[in-house]
C-alpha cells in the first residue's frame, strides 16, 4: 500500500482510531456538513497521506504538551499568545477560521465535556485556560482591526 497516496474518504481518520475520532464523524457531518468550513476541511484532509496524518497527530501531541506547560503563565502573556497564534494557524490549516468562529471554538473546548476531557487529561484546567487564552487572543485582534 502506498503511504504517500491521498486518503480515501473511509481512511481519512484511520490514523486517529485510538482517539475514537470515528465516533464523532456522523455528528460533525450532521452539525456542520453543509458549512464551507466542513467542506474545506474535508477537501484538505482528503489530500493528505497517511504519513502526513501520522505526523500531524504526533505534532499535535507535542503541541498539547506545550500548551499544558504554558498554563503557569497568564493567558495574555506574549509567549502564551504566540502559542495561541500557532493554534489558530493550525485550525486554519483545515479551514478558514475567522476570529468570532475561533472564539466559539475556544468556548466549545470548555463547554463540551468531550473536549474538556481531552484537554484536561493533559493537565487539569487546560480546557478553561485554553478558552480564556483564545478569548484574549481574539479580543486583542478584534480591537486592533
């Protein structure tokens, strides 16, 4: 099997199987399937190879650890805000994510128990801290526009 070939739709999330991503595919499609962001994301992910997906997953684990380590700093600390800018860019790898949408995504991390469990497994309180850091990031950029 060619690991550099683009993904087939049914293979897109194979690399994330241990994270139980597949169980959320139907929900995501139902909630956002008609949105431009969903369509854009599916198009971009569909072009990725398994090797690229595996690298993205590994990079995500490293980034999660960096976020957890940064929790000791205030959310508006320049180093924290640099991490949040990286996070936002990572989201925008998949789809265009304007600041109001990004703010809502941060809110979802703290309100949806599944996201909260994911982030808080890295460090208790990380989901709320990340939400607050994303809100600070958005506030700063929205007032400077």
